C-alpha cells in the first residue's frame, strides 16, 4: 500500500468544528487536502472511469475522512484519509466494472424461481446482519468494515489497522475471535437453517469437533 505523506497545518479544533457542522471549517479542510485525492488517483488504475469521475469519488472519500477523523488518536490525518479516499475511488472503479458486466449479461429476471432466490437471499442478509449486531462493538465494526457489510467497499486488515491506529495483527485477532463467535451453533442456527447447513456434522465442524453422520 502506498503511504500518503501529504500534511496540513490545521488544528484538532478545526476538525471538531467541521464534524459539528461548521461549513467554513469543512470547506477549508476539503480545499487544503484536495491534493491528496489527486495523489491517490495517480497511484492506481482508473479502469473505464474518467479522471473527473475519479476526483468526484475521491472527494466523497475525503469528506467522509474529515467527518470520521479523531485527532486524539495520534494518527496523522493524511494517513487516515488516504485509506478512505483510496477505498472510495476503488469502489467507484469496481462499481463501474460490475455495472458494465451486468449490462453485458442483462439483469432481467427470467423465471419465478429467481424471485424466490432473491427473497431467500434477502432473508440471509437480514439474519447475517442481526448476528453481527450482537458482537461486541469493536469486533462488530471490524467485521462490517472487512466484509463491506456497512454498505461501503470492503477494507483490508492493513487498511483497518491504519484507520484504527493499531497493528494488522490486532485486527486479525479480533476478526478471528468474531468469526469464531459467529460460527458457534448458538449464534448461527437461524442462518444455517436458511442455507441448508444445519445438519449434525455441520455443527460438529463449526465447533471444531469430529465429523458425525447427518
């Protein structure tokens, strides 16, 4: 991952003011750090998107970085913002590629069976989100960000570590413990029933035990 080293002379109070709704502070921070957007764009492939589209996506990332930055954590804003800007730019590129692929194959439903599949998929997503909501706050945030469950592009463990001011090893530990909890039969019974993984041997495997007969 390329390291962003662009800095600024703003104070913590200016970030807090922008986050509290001060438009002047927000505009000033956006203007001061707009070069970071162009810096990130130059480091990665643009796919089929125009430079203007990439800038627009990057500015959204910069805006979100300003509103989410915590000066008290000791992480440089450029380091924090670089991750968010890059994620939004890559998200725009990936969505453009996915949209092109969907247009090639078509999205029209061809049978009632596909409607049923969509309903089941919606139920699976709802149950999965309910399971994740039961995790401790820190692990819930990590799982949502790592798998893109918050509606944004999925982040790598390195990106999460930079954003949260910790090591990738710490992110890996919390992610592993969260997944162990989610796989436990007491948590996953409803989801396993929906996807047909609620046989005895499936539960034994989830618990790390010996395979049994169905």
